[in-house]
């Protein structure tokens, strides 16, 4: 059970009210005004971080053992004016909105009005992006055809690997100096650019070491005033640890955790990366420290668990910085998407489950916090005991951990060109995305609304919601004589919109490469130092740009309905079906009955619908995959929604599968709501017909009532389902174990269910934190039975 220390820290974390801090914005503004134009851009960005680490208010919470907050206190969140310069209206909305709100003081509004807006309004990346993309791109963005991850966020999606546990930042500085000394100014025309990048990285190393030194001094000062002898010793221990890390490599379990946390803070303080930053294979990184100390008699499972619980609380103290507009709609949550991988395999391919793996399961089970997102990796070599222990936590019904197929993830990376060792040492972060940890920039660029593109195809290039001609003319669908004509028209529209999206991606990539380097993040990602190139400019060993497909279940059913009812069975004409959808099926109940109840649906292991799903999937894959980005890598696809399936559904009218206007789309690769009639095995067999191995990740949600997974038999059934799906090369599966009745009660009486956590997409959230449309979508998910 939780110690009194952890109970108090957890209570402080979950009850903390998110509020906006202007501390970082003011420091950024001061540094730019002092240095811009006199130093290179990488050095300027590094000086911002260094000044922030020199001046930021430090916080050591009562009783904690791992120290450091992004803001002045838990849940205090900075702004990033160089990325998104909020208006005063934005601040008012953040302060007043019912969901995902941030308290904004009058002082903060005055600083924003008088200091930040005058300097940053037309200098932010958000402004630069919207000023440089085409009108065509902007119209598509506003219409909900696609979203853009970097509109208010920096490129994110990377994960720590083992190097940060074997090197200190003095070592990294030494590596950087060697790289500077080896520059060839005689033949390398980029030598000066590389020197500037490396100088910035060196300053960034100083920044994180300054943070450690300041915390060491603060803890020592607090110890001198502390009357409780136990807490006094704890503070002296904190001071000693922070005096060693991050300057030097950690030597103990506690130092290793503190080392990671200082790095995490600097990554998310340097910029506001989408999907935060993740520790990756934390159990494998920490286990050597743990086992050494167990052998020495200085560590035991309970002490290790308490230290890890302190780390979990630190994650939960950092709500995702505020989002507005479309960006909020695509990711309406406080969750910052730090994601831990547990289990899997080691670099040599052997089973990766260890003592710390089981401790981590206990930590997530006892704390039940939204952050960090926790997952387990299951390979063919994973002990059944570990899988069942993980599922014991899952069936408690709060949405964690998610489960990943290690063997599929490795194959995905090998197909994408990674080495075997890099693939085995990689995994998943954010929601479900695959990458080589410590070596890859795998950037999510935005969601693609696949059903919306069909809606536009069915209107010959016109968006019926906005009334704008956003697509190309591919023919009046009422004149199509075959399903193949329709599918060809859809592929042409798909190409048209992906062309627009990728063109925008390349503009945005260049803007970040030139205007917004991240020298600190570059230090810890191979091969930025050896290349002398920034993470945002192709410095990583692998550089991947992802476009996330949304609504595959819906569009599969939409296309199936047209093919089955119009062309194969000839139950109705195209005109009649489109008219019924346009009218939202009001007055067309006979057609609604046929398309909803008498038509094959994806999710039931019916080849008719599943084959069409595969055709659409490959059309999307073939159109995106392999397109070059600006950083020496390629575009790839993955299939996940965050909360974008609700937003995307809101910009689509009634659809040919019987879905009513403005209703949410299916999440991830899950079937449309309520159409999966033959149980979970039908769902996984349909979903596995998609080729997961050529993607960067797919997301599958399943929902069970608690009674279905009770007892040993229920646990075994769940374990068999996971193993079966993974044998079919499924990438990921996660569960909501909760009854519809409980969710309805929680919706009606939120105050009585404030602790209720549910799985949304690639993250969990408090049910009361979700807007009603998303709550309804979760309520309507099919309750499966074995």
C-alpha cells in the first residue's frame, strides 16, 4: 500500500488546480531582446534554456524524494510565446472554459498584454506557419480535413534510451567539444553551421547542470532549517544526489531516477514538444541499479516502489500546456502523453521482463494516476505470469496499462529500415507510435479525416459542411456505373488532400529547422552531436514524419454500404442513398434499416466489409508512405485519433453507413459504434486483416463489463484474447472494463464519480474531464462478451 508520504504527494497532485505561469515567457522575452541578432539561432535557443534554469523558481514539495517542477508548483504551467502567442481572449477562454481549464491571474493577463503580445504576436511559430502555408492548406485545415500538430506545439515524439544512465552531462560536453575540434572548415561548407549547433548543445548541457546545482544548494539550505531529523537526512540525500546528477552518470537507483527527471524537465522546458518526452524502457534501464543495491543490502522492493511512485507523481504534476482552437479539439486533455514501456525484449532478443517490471505494475496499480501513460510490451518470450499480472491491473477498470505486441513493433521498425538492435531497443510512446528510442525523431504531423474525404468525393469536390470547393472534380457519383469508379474517384481526392498536407508539412519542417532548434534535446539523441545537426533539422539517426489516419472503421462501412446496396444488391440508387444521408435519414427509415442492420460491417470477421477496409488502408498507405520529408527521412502512416475522432465527426454530415450527422467517428482502428455484433474475436480477426507491420502503430479499443473478466477464467480469457491478437500481428490493444450503467450514472452525477478514470484513445482520463460528446462516444462503445 501507499506510504503516508505518497498519499500526501498524490493528494497534492490530483487536487492541484492547473494555472498559467508567465515566468518562462518573461525570461524568453528578455533573452531574445538581449541576444537576438548577436548570436546564432542555436546559441540563442540554448541561452534561453540556460537563463531559465538560472532564474526559474525552484520547488521542493513537502516529503518528496525526487525534485523538480516545470512551473513554480505542481500543475503550474508555462506558456511558450515563441510557439504560440496567446491573445487575451485565449486567456479568458482558458480561464473560463468548463473542461481543460487553466486559471489565469490578472497579473498574467497584464504581462501578456503589455510585454508578450507586442513582441511575439507576429513572431511566433504559429503565426509563421499560418503566414507561409497556402490558402488551400488553410481552407482544408479549417474544414477539418486534416489537423496540424505543430500549429501550437513543437516537434516532439522522442524517447530516452540507455545512454543517459551511463553518461553525465560533463561527458556529453566532452563529446561535443571533440566534435567541434574535428570540424573541417577547409572542405565542409556546413562547418560553421555545425559549430553553431554544437555550441548551442554545449550551453544546453550547462543549463541542465545548473538546474542540478541549484536544487543541490536548495535542499542543503532546507536541511539546515529542518527540525525533523528524518526529513533532514532526506534533504541532505537529495542535495548529494543533485550534486552528482546530471553532471555525472548516476550510480544508484535514486540517482538514476533523478537523472531522468532533470532531463525530462529540460526537454519540456526548452520547447513544448507534442507528446512530451518519455523514459522508454524504464524497467530495463533501472534494473541494473536496483539489483546492484539489492545485493548490497541498500535497496528493497518497497523502497524502490516508493521512489518510483515519487516519479509517477512528478509526471502527474505536469499538465499539458494550454491548447486553444482546433488543437484543443484534436487533443482535449491535460495528459502530456509521456508513456513508459515495460517488459518486451532486451537488445539481444531475450525476454526483457525483470524485477523492476513487476514493481512498476504495482506502482501504476496503487497510484491510479493519469500520467504517465503506462504500457506493457508482450512478446512470445514474455512469461504468462507477467501478462496475467498486467491484466489483473487492467481489469480493475481504469484504463491502464495498454498492451503492445513487441514482436510486431520490432518488425515494423525493421521494415522501416532500422537495425535489429535499434528495433529491439525501441518501442512506443505518446499514444501508440513506434520509434527507435534515443535515435529517432518520429514526428506526428497531424490527423487525416478519411471519411470526410469520401464525403467530399460524393459531392464531386464540394465540402457540403462549409460550402467550399475544397476537392477536385472527380465526377458526379450518381453517374458511376461501378463501385470501382467510385473507389478511383476517392483515391484521386485522397491524393489531392495528402499533396496539400505534405506540402504544408515540408514548409513547417523548414520553419522549425531554421527558426526553432532544440539544442538540449539534440544532445541526448543519436546522431545529432556527430552530425553537428539539430534534432529539428535531421540530426537524429532516423527521421520519420507521420500522418495519422482516422475513421478507418467508418469509411470501410460507408464504402461497403455503397458497394453492397447500390452496385451489388441494387436495393437503391446512388441518388436515393445520398439523399437519405443528406437528410440525415429523416424520412428515409427504410434505407436506414437496410444500411444499419442488413449490410456487412467491419468488425465482424466478414470478408466483404473487411476486404474493403483493406483496400482503403492500402490506398492511404500507398499515397503517404515513402514521400520524403525535409530531414532526410520519409512520411509514414499510423492509425490513432487522440480525441480527434470526435472533432472529425462533428464536421461530417450523415454518412452512407447510417451514421447520423456530426456524431463521433470510431476511435483508432476500432469498428464503428455498435456494429461489432459477434464478440471480441470477430473484432480482432477483422482488425488483424489490416497490415499493421507496415504502419508506425495502430490503436484498438475494446470494452468489457467487469463480470466478463471476473475470476481466473475471466483473466485467462482476456490473456488468450491478447495472445491471439498478437499472433495475428496486431500492434496494440487496450481495454475499458466498466459497465454502461456506471458511465451513465457518472455522466448524470459527476460529483459522485470524480475518481472515475476511463480509457479514451491512447490515454486515460477522468470521465468528468471529458466533454459530453466524448463521454457519449465511450458510453456507446460495444460491451463485448466472451
